[in-house]
């Protein structure tokens, strides 16, 4: 047998009878853990650069932000446009990104997105000085375009590396990079921007470190177990034969069933659930520093620390939700679908309630506002074990494609969240205007959650094995639903 050949169920059963390989578990700490950790670093660095602008934009427009008065500042009135411009680029190539990562492997797309995003961020100070806010908007669009390949590639990657029994926790680990990246960016950017070196140093630092991580990732990562040079046979067989519910890791070159995907109600439930979360998340992520600065009157250092608290809470709770979800599934306490719906309910309904309460705060209720933001973070971590891994549940073979579609459509719709702030909040110190922003975000979350609960699923779909004509031609047995 060729060492890197994928096994059929029959071949695997013969192998198991003649070896000491155990089917129901792999190495406690194996290559799959190292690979997911590498992906974590890519997401982490991309999020550091993505989110840092929400703090940097405050420093770029505040002459008193840095103790060094020679640091350039600008009198820009289009701050919300600068923040949302990232989304304009981010939503464009998502579907193509998922397809390409599925066909050609995720490794180089993940490395490329970090390399290009780091390079774009590195040049923002130069562009700001010479082209003004419109130049910064252009660079943010470029960053969005490059980072649009990240999550579809991550899902294509996880679809090859993460066995079903570990999906919630191992599938959650890389995505913790987003929360920890936000925390790091919020804490560190405020300190750097208020120091003698000012906001440009933050962009130089993040861009430089990002380039180094991209190189390290390129060297140590492999798109799938077959391409990893040092993985043990035991771990490789364990992964490949536990990617689906029936233990069959079908990875043959099959056509993408586009029609079946776009007419699948469980898949649309997944998209709508992601829109519900993303709307509120992007609104808070990009606009909270401005809200805390102008409404709650916190200075830059305090602002960056306080804005990081919700993401510290989210990161602290995310793995708990992952272990809980896997426990419920593996012990057969709940089905995969019901487990995902419970996690989505925690991650969408509770933040909506806390956003409603946040809307009641005024400038005298700063501490209440902070508590509600932290509670939003605590609840939000649940979605990493909800819709965020549901693409792999529905179709391990096309997880990257599904993530590309989900991320692209959700980004397109969710970009309206920061745009609502641009339109509604004409006076950044007016609490009544911010109240409307939070009400809208809470309403979107609840409506999307209801749709997801009604039509969502955790079962592998028939089209995971290709479109109907392909399945009939190859007489494939449908996967267990």
C-alpha cells in the first residue's frame, strides 16, 4: 500500500485487524494539534492588524493622543468610512477563496493572506501622510481583500485535519486567535499610540511580526495529513477515517454541487445565523472605541484597556463551550444539530439582551456599560462551537467553499452595521443616536437566531458527496444524516 494513499472503509478495516492502530482516538498531542496552532497564529496576527485601526483611528485624529507632539494627526470626518472600508474588500472574493482553497489546498492561501495583509498595514503611515484618509481607505480595502481568503481557507484546512470527535474544541482553537488578537491589539495599540513612538510604530510592529509569522507558517504547515512529512500513520489514519459521522473521510476529486448548496435550507440557516452574530460583532468591534471615547469620556489608554475586556471574557470562555459541545455530542446527550443550536442561542440571544441594556446607558453609567460589554463577550464565545464549525458538520468535503459563501454574504450584510453608525451617529456624544445603533444590532441578532433554530441542522448533507448526477454515476452510498 502506498504510504500517502487515502483508505477506503474496507481497506481500513483490514488494516485495523492486522495492526495496533486504535480507531477511536489518535495521539494525545499530535500533528493535528500543531497544525491548528499554526492556523491560530495566522488568525491572531490578521486580527491584530484588522482591529488595531479602531484604536489607531482615535490616535490619528487626536493631537493629544501621544506625548510626542511631532506624531502626525489628521482632522478627518470620515472615520466610520475608514473602519467599514475593510469590509468592502473583505466581502468580495470569499466564494472564490473557499473554492480555490478546497481545490489547491489551504496552506499557501493562508500564508499569502497574512503576508499581503502585513505588507499593506506596514505602508499605512506613508499613505496617510501623502494621500490622506482616502489613501487609508484604499489600504484598508486591500487588507480586506487579502484577509477575505483567511476563513474560507481555515475551514478548508480544518475539513482535512480535524476528526469529528474533536471538532468543537480543535475547530474552535484556531478561531480563538480572533478574540486573543483583538485583546492584544486593543491593549498594545493604546499603549504604543500614546507613547513617544505614536500610532505609526504600532503599524510597523504588527506588519513586521506578521511577515515573520507568514514565513514560519509556510515552512511548518501542510494542507492535509497526506502532505505532512512527519505525521505518524496512526494519526493520519485516525484523522482521515473520522472526518464524517460514518467514519468515511471522502476526499476524492468531486465537483462542487453549487445548485444543491444554494438550495439547502440548513445551509441558509447557517448563513443567516452568521449574519446575526457578525452584524453586532462588527458594530461593537469597530465602533466601541469611538463610543467609549466620546460618550463615556475615557482617554486613549483607558479606552484601549476597557475595549479589550469583552474579548478577554470571550477568549476565556470559548474553550469551555468547545469542550462542553464535544462532551454533549460524544456522549450522545444531544445531537450535533441541537448542540449547535444551543450554542448559537447562547451566542446570539444573550448578547442581544445585553446590547439592549447597553442602549439604556448614558455618560454617567460608564461602569454599567463596561459590565454589559463584558457579558456580551462571555456569551459570544459560544458561537465558535455553534455556526462557526457547522460548515464542517454539513460538508467536510466542501467546508472551505461553504465558509467562503457564508463569510462573503455575512460580510456584505454585516458591513451595514458600521454604515448605520456613519448615518445615524452624526454627533458622537449623543447617547440617543448610539441607542438606536444598539437596538438595531440586537433586533438583527434575534431575528437571525430564530431562522437558524427553525431550519438549522448538524447532519452531513447528501451533496457532500457531489451533485445528484455525480452520486448516481458513481453509485455512492449516502452519508448518515
